[in-house]
C-alpha cells in the first residue's frame, strides 16, 4: 500500500501549528471536506491541499469557506518501519 487513503468525511488530525492564534494547531481534530490534487505524467494523483472542517469556529474564514473550515497545505512526511 505505502500511501494513506483519503476519503471525504473521514476524521483527520492536524499535525502542525498552522495558525496558533486561530486555533489550527497540532492535535486539532476535524473532518476532511475537500481534496485538491495534481496529476503526474503517469496520471497518478498527488494531494496538494485539502479543506478540513473543525468542531468549533476558528475566527475569520477565508473567502469561500465557512468559519469552521480551514485549508491545509501539502507537507511531506516519511514514516519508516
């Protein structure tokens, strides 16, 4: 397998401090709402960003989002077993 499957509606955990003042911090739980992909030459999709709905409002929303939705950008992580 080697990859984590992403499914709209699945619970997710924020693993970085994106906006400490706004409450988007490491350990924050949310629900995956949208995923944005790019495709490589072999037509494989790679997630570049997503929208996560948090259980409580986080302040001023970005354009096109509700006050409980936040964008999360791509970050590479490697896990070795």
